[in-house]
C-alpha cells in the first residue's frame, strides 16, 4: 500500500452541538437520512455504486467513508448476526486457501476488494480498511511491521496492509499470511485472522505507524524524535481512530496490532478485479470456489 492518510470528509463523523460523537443508532439514522435525501437507497447491498452516491462522491472524494461508518453503526438483528457468523469465516478460509494456491503474495488490496464485493452478494455488509499491521512474538524477540508511512520499494511499491470489516467481525484478514514474511515469522501467522469487539482497543504508537527509516529522517531534520509524529503527519488520524480504533489481536505466542488510517473500498466490480496481473479474476474465483460452496448464482 502506498502511504496515505484517512479519506477526506466534510463533517464526518457526525457530532452533536457539544462536539461529542452521537450514539451509534443516532449516527446511523442520520447517515441513512443523508443518503435518502441524496436519492441513495441504503437498503441495497453495494449502494456505494448507485449513481446518486457516485455523484456525491465526485463532489466530495471522502464521501465513501460515510458508507463505512453506516456499516459500522448498523444495528445487528439476531438473525442477521447468525448469518454473518456462519458466512464470513467460511468465505475467509475459502479465499485464504485460494489465494495461497495462486501464490498471491502481497495482494491484500485485491483480496480485500474481492472479499467485500463477494460479501455484498452473500448478504453481508462490509467495507475495507487500510493501515499498519504489527507482529510481535515476545518470547522470540520478534517485532515486524507493515507500516503505512514508509519508503516505497519501487514505482509499484506499496506500504501498509488492507483488511475487511464485517460487523460483528471487526478484523477479517485472509491475506496477512501472504505478505512475504521471513521464514521465522511466517509460521506464526494464521491463514485467517478473525476478531470481534473483544479485541482490545489500543492507542497506536509512532513506531506502529511510521517506519524506523522515516522516523530517523525526521529526527535528523528536526533534532528530536517526536512521539506524536504520526498524528502530526496526518492531522485527521486521531479523529479517524475514534471511529475506527486500532486493536490488538492476542494469541498464545504472538500479538498482532491493526492500526487503520483510511477506508479501502474498491470501485471495481467483482468481475473486473484481478488477484494479480495474469492471476484469476473475481469472477473466476466466485464461479469456481464460492458459488458451489454457498449455492449462489454464477457471474456471467
């Protein structure tokens, strides 16, 4: 992922006159009203593709972030939540196996785009996040990170990592294990990372967001190591994290920290998304893997 900050927005998240964030139900209701007033039908999956939504997004590129907040604050009925809990882990494991079979290294953007588009068809509300991921295994003295603020490795180089949110699952990651980890790290990472609201909320540190090389560059130029450099470089980060907080996923031998910085929602249709240049398309994976598993209609 290239180092980018949170999506621009107008008055998002919505706040009341005292400057305090509204409760999730009120916030969801206001967002719903905003969509409907713009001619957007939020009752349809993938409504971010509707012409009225695209028109608002054209005027305000950060408007897509409202879709993510709408999904994040959407009330969950018992029946819907049961559907999500049955669908999301199954799809994530199918995709992780498929991505590994195609050796889809460092393809988190395509993986996130495919999964969110597939979840739309499977009746599950979701969106993607982009940010930093930190891997720590204290017993082995290991700490590795995919930073969103780093030097790119080349013209097509990317920094950071993308994953899916499908409430009540706040982290769904079928591609973290495929990020070209060194041999000592790779075996520690599960094929699929799943976490709900029980994953602790954490305050990200500067070393969680910015690579050591970039921090040292600023330290040499400024004469000190600023512990709040990540907030200074991205003035919207604090506000963004209040809506989409960083979380720790704790396992017996390791800990993973997911620090989102922006929304990652693909504009491409499922049929057009490619896992990589000559790799399978979203249509091919949907038709060959997902359709038989979930008894769904194939894409033409």
